[in-house]
């Protein structure tokens, strides 16, 4: 038996979703395929509360993190950093040779709307990048408040790395005014890795139209992706297994109900925080704790490698700190298709294991 996944990606996948990925392929220029993509894309739009564009991408999320900055900035990018993944977004922007300024807060702190406003009022930016849920620190940034601020600046687009937050907490794309929210499917979408999706606002698409190919490249050109998407196709052969999987997963999400899904995540998050708040301390700034994963301090000074190993030997995979936080923190994901019973179970086992360390 494989260890059950309580790491923040890849996450636990239900058997019927797994089975869906194993179906015999269909041609990707056929009516059957177009029906499949069309169903999946409209399902995703419902989940993101948007009537604007949704693009599907056969890549991990990082591909879309790179695509976003290449397609959406002509002047200068403001990268907000609050942990390892938002730092990666800044590194990607740099690697693409784009103009940028980086604004980093202490890890564990959230990015506030005031901070974003302060930056935008002083600089000549046309794109803000922000992480919704910083997977390395367990901080969930106040996205709606940040979007409110960004929307006061006419030519500034808002690009959100929503990888570990999307489908674990609501993101109201159209109502909040988010230009791009991207995610891979191996986090709270609860599918195997290898596929990513993003929302794209009309004004983001218009921006991409005005950017030369030499900056955008070919594979991730949003105009090309959108044009194919209008016909319910992709420019190149997609991971058809993932579309099968998403189709089944969207049915499951619909059956549970979006609101119920988000409430389940909040309840699991409360349970995990209550379990470890006193014993370990939470790494995230109070008020900004993530609903999809919890990052604990190691105040009790236990051997985190031994903890993860002991858990693995009992068939539970948990996660040590990420990046600079390795050895200093450990993380437990409570996202995707995990249920309260799974959380109760893993916490019981953790209690037992910790006593033996
Ligand atoms: C996992 C993760 C990524 C990277 O996603 P890939 O699919 O591995 O490219 C980026 N940002 C955040 C916040 C993540 O949690």
C-alpha cells in the first residue's frame, strides 16, 4: 500500500478520478474531444465564478507562472514575495528578462492591501504578481482586498498564483477583478500532477495581444491558447487523461457543492490548527492562516526527519519545511479530497508517533 498523501502536493486522489485517467485516448481534433474540453472548461468557470476565459495547459503550474509574466507585462512587474513560491515567481520574472521590482515581507507574514497600494502609488507598474496561498508558510493572503486595490489602477493587471488555494477556498474571479488565477491540478483539485489551468480576463487577453511573440514565445502564447480554446481545442496535443480526470472530478465537486467543499476545508483547517497551536505554534501570522495547509513551528524541538520517517512507516506522508524553512517547520495539508475522518486519523497517529520520539 502506498502512503496516503498529507503533503501539500501532490495530494490524495480518489479511486474514481484515478480510474478516469486510465481511459483509452480519443483523437484531440474530434467532436468527442471538443465535447470533453467544453464540459471541463465550463465546469471550471463555474468553480471560479467567471464568465471570462479559462485556459487549460499541459504543463505544471510553473509553466503558467512563466507564461503570465511573459504575456501580461510591457512595462514593469511588481512581484510580492512572502515565501518560497512567491519568491520563485520573482525569480521566473527575472529569468525572463523582464523589468521588475520585488517587495518581500518576512516569511510567515501576509501581503496586505495597504502594502500593495503603497507600492502601486509610487511606481510605474503594469502587472502585480501575488500568491494566494503561500504553500511554504501556510499563509493565505487577503486576495479580495488586494484585488480591490489593484483595480483602482487602470493599467495594472493582477496575476495570482493560486496553486494551493484554488478549490480549497473561493476565488471570485469576475466579482473581485482578478486578471489571471493559475493552478496545477495536483493540489486542492486533487488530481495526479501534469496539468494546469488558468482564468484569463478580457483585459489580460487584450494585453497579451499587444505583446510581441519574441517576448511571449510559442507554447504559452495566451492569444494562441485562447483562439484554440474558442473551438474547445488546444494548440498542441493536450494531456487527454487529465481532461477525463477533470471531467469526473468536476462531477464530484458539483455533487458535493462548492460552498460545502469550501466549508469542509475550513473545518479541517480549524481542526488541524486546534490540534497543534499550543504544542508547536503556527508559523502563519494570526488572521491569515491557510485553509488548505498548516505550517507548524518546531517550538517543541522534535526531530522532524524522524517524525516524517515514522509517519511514512505507518503509511502517512507529511511534509518537512520547504526551502529556507526546512528543519524549522513541518506542514500538514488538509486539501482536496481529504475528509475530516482522514484528518482525525492522521492527527491520532501523529500524537502516537510524537510520544515515541
Ligand atoms: C506547488 C506550487 C507551485 C508549483 O506548482 P507546479 O505544478 O509544481 O509547477 C507554485 N506555487 C504554489 C503556491 C504551489 O503550492
